[in-house]
C-alpha cells in the first residue's frame, strides 16, 4: 500500500531529512544497481540502496522533475534526487561512499504520492505527465553537489520541493547562479 508518506511498513523516523511527502518513495533503476554491483564487486539486490521502488527500463536519474508515473492505480511525481549523507554511507558500509556516490552521479529519485493505492512487483511504469521545462533529476543533483552554476535552471520549477526552490533562488540572488 502506498500512501502520502510512502509504503506501508517503510516508516522514516526523521521526516525532515529522510522522509516526508517530497521523499515518500525512493526509486532506483535496476540498471544502476547492476552498474554499482560491478563497481563494488558484489551482488546488489533490489532495495540495497534503501529504495522501495526498483525499476527496470526506466531512466530514473534522467527523469524530468514533475513527471507523473502511473504504476497500477498509483500515481507518483518525480520530486528530487537523493543527496548522499553519512547515514547512507553507514548503510553501505563504505567510508568514502558520499564522494563515490556523488562522483558517479546515479542518484535515483524521490517521488511524492499524487494518488495512493496498492502496487506490486511486476507492475509497469507508465509516463502520464511530462513537464515542458525538461529539468532532470541529474541536473538537480549536479546543481546541489558539483556544479552550482546549474542553480539558475532550477529557479521557477514549480514541482521542486520548497527547500530546493529556496536554495536555488538564494544561490542565484547571491551571484552564484551561473
């Protein structure tokens, strides 16, 4: 069951940093997990990065912010990339994980729930809304981590979470927007 704050049984203790409506569901592409398995020299099963939605054939990092994906009766909206932190590094048991994950630039995407319901393994992901601005999860990730000059691209994207919108506007206003 998928509700406003995510999947039943997948509760986050810290909604400010690791959950809440703008991070209700974390999607990661199976193709990126396979790439990481090669890099790390170990098998990575679905959920290895803490994702609760593993896709196949969906370029999650290339998704446009604000896209709506229908999975069964559920509609999810692409909201923001995952930014690696020390909690993620500890989860992966990799002391240099934050940097390594950042350099690889395969963040996956957090999704907000537009319409809740039940999803199950094997349900297809159908694109039902695709915003014209074309700002991708990859661009947002790079703007926040390695290329702050991209911040100007984020200003005025209505589907971005408030925290990212504020950060981009403040960065541009301070002369750092590229």
